[in-house]
């Protein structure tokens, strides 16, 4: 889930000064950003599906399941670069 290179560079520079920014921006600036973003989607899907207070009309449920399929595909197809990426792949192995 990369963005324009100047944005990524700016976030990396900011994270060097304020380390907490690095974790907040990991889905953009980390070497395994694509896997981190996919895991965030998987966590969101799980939270929504497990929450009985969340309305789930058919069109929203279809959207949620598409996000789930897409995130699982990204985890399955993306090569991990770092130990964090490898851990994500292990956690979500099929």
C-alpha cells in the first residue's frame, strides 16, 4: 500500500525523529507494508464479523467478505521481506 515516494520519505524521516510515527505509518513505509496493511484488513474484518452490534445487510456483508478474500490473497501471494512479514504470513497461513 505504497504512496508517492515523497510521502513515504517524509514519513520515514518523521519516524526517525518520533519513533511512534513509524508504527502508525507501517502500512505505508515498512518493507512489508503490503502484508501489514493486509493484516490490518483481516483484523478489521474479524472485529466487524464478531461484533453483533455491527449491522450486516447483504450488500455490506458482501463487501466485508470481498475485503477478507482480498486480504487473504495478498498474504498468500506476497513475499515477506522481514521477520515481521514472515510472522504475518505464519499467523494467516491457509
